[in-house]
């Protein structure tokens, strides 16, 4: 979302110079009859990849129109005959604050890169000042350093420990992962494996015994129609202060607020939500080595985060989230899950499908946290006011939760499939009130 319409010609020049400097954005995917696929250079027609539209005025905020447009675009396939991306410039976006902005809705196929890499690529198109000209693609506006990253407390301990797990050969995992469902057979083979491999495989058994997610209306097989929503910005510094006052981290406060919003939504629908009701979200974690942040492709694993949506008391819920986050950081099963996914491509196709379906059945949502820069950015002379992304879903997962920080604020995004919820804004609008409860309790604790 930009504070004013951009100079269209200048924007196209920036796309040409900065985005198309990455070969995958000027290549199409070519496949053969045997199921192989590769990148093939393709002439890029910017008239196809950059489209212009305008929302109609409704006498106030027309955010609902933009949400419907984004939902429709998110369910519309990209053409395999061209590079797999499109940008939609949309004028006259009237926000809840009454201001008119220009939006850019960017669609990119996941085979180009994962979320961490794509945020870095897109932010490299931006400038630090509105009047910058002639700069080629750089990384000076990319993901902030770890010291400025509110998610590093989750990501860093996992990725450091992950190195040893990923270093196990794909061949070893290909040979032994099929035995996970038969622990007796597996125990007879452990003597053939190294101590570390045996430990990882035993932990994999525990992962495979992960209990089913609680059955809620948000669990169901996607039908294909998408609905999106996003929150208004929340001040990051206020979240940090509240977390410190209540003995939690920024991430703890955010996760507790999301869990509270989902629980409140389910109760508002008339559902019975026992206190032990949980919602499992698969969280992508960056596995790139230091210095490889600029590389495209997919380099992530998944860790299961269980949100206590049944706990109504805000403090009790925050404490439970904090406890589970601590377990997640120190747990070995999370590393095994990422190792399994990291070498999944080396396993037989049938095994790939079984493992992927297993993870999908055990979770209700995909939740992704991506840190953005904490200073204002500009593109073609216009200031970036807000930025949000939405994560894809697959298998039996019909909900995606996204959290992104930018310029001192945090925003929440939600995409749901029509089969599980057609009103994601009813969940999103409850996040801020759940956070405000924690603000009030933090203030009361000072007394």
C-alpha cells in the first residue's frame, strides 16, 4: 500500500532493472513427459506481467472490495507459458482511516522461491529516499539483521542445531524413513545406523506419533475459493513493552493474541471450545546459511506450533504460549521434521505423498512470520505505507496466518479457503482486542 500513485513509467523501469536481474523472473517452467521440469529463458512482456485496475468508490472504506480482489487473485493460476509472476497496480484504495492509497498485489509461484527469499527480492526493488534514481538491484533494503529480527529467538536456535541434522545424507533418510510407521522393524535396524542417525530416527517416530489436531470448523479439505483479510498496523514497540512487562517475548505476545482471536471467533460462531482445544500450525523456518539470503529457490523446514485457542484467560494463554515456544526451541522433534522435509525430494514419490499428507492432516494452518525493514521505503517516488503477504495452503490445510513487521509496526494477514471459513476478517478484527487485553493487564501489573 503506497501513500500515492507511483510514476508508472518509472515503476516499469525499476521492474526491468531490478526484478528482472533475477533469471527466474524472466524464465518459464518447461516440463517433459517423464515429469521433469527446468527453467527456460523467456522474453518478458511487461504489459502481461504488470496490470492496472481501479476500485470503485463506496462513500467510505472500500477495503472489502480489495480483499475480495486479492482473494480471487490468490486462487487464479498463473500461466505456465510465461514467467510465473504478475503485479496488479490498483488505484483508489480507501482505507479504514479514510486515506486513498495505491496498492500493488503481487502474485509469485512458490517454485521461484520461498517467503524469506521473496521478501528480500521484492524489498531490493525499493529505495531509502523518494528521489533515488538509477540504482541497480541491491540488497540494502532486504531482511534486517538478526539483532533487529523479532523472530530470531525462534529461528536461530533451530537453524544452528539444524546443520548437523541436514548433514545426514539424503540417501540414509531415503533408506530408513519408510520404516517410521513400523517401530519394531525400525528397532531391528538401528544397529546399522550411526548413533546420531538412530537418535534422529527415534525422534522421528515421536513426530509420527504426534496426536491429531483438535477438530474445529477451521479444519477441512480446501475447495479452491479463497478469502483474505488483514489487520491495521499495531505498534511494535508497544508489543515489546507489553511482552517485557508480562515476562514474554514479542513472538509470545503475537502468538497469544492470534490464539485468543481464533478462540473468540469459534465461540462467536456458537462452537463449544473446551479449555484444552488446540490448533496446530506448521511454521516455515529459514534454513539458509549465512550469506545465502539472496539466493532464490526453497530452503525452509517446518516446525509444529500448537496454539492454545481454548484458553480464554489472556495471561494463562500467554504463559502457555511461552512454555510451548520454549519447548519448540529446545525440542529435537522439530529438527527431525525439518530434516525430513529437507531431504524429501530424494525419497520415492509415494513416500513423498504419504509424508506430505501426514503433515497436512496433523495441522489446521500454516503460519509464517517475516521481519521487514524498520525504516520507511520508497518505490518510484511513492512511500510504502503498509505491506502484507499471504501463505499458500496444500492438502487438508485451508488456513494461512501471516505476520509481517515494517517501519515500527506489525500487521496480521489471514487467508482462508471457502470450505473452512468465508469470513477471515471476523478473526483478524479480534486480534487487536486480544492484544489490548494484554496491554491492560500489563498496566495493571505496574500498580
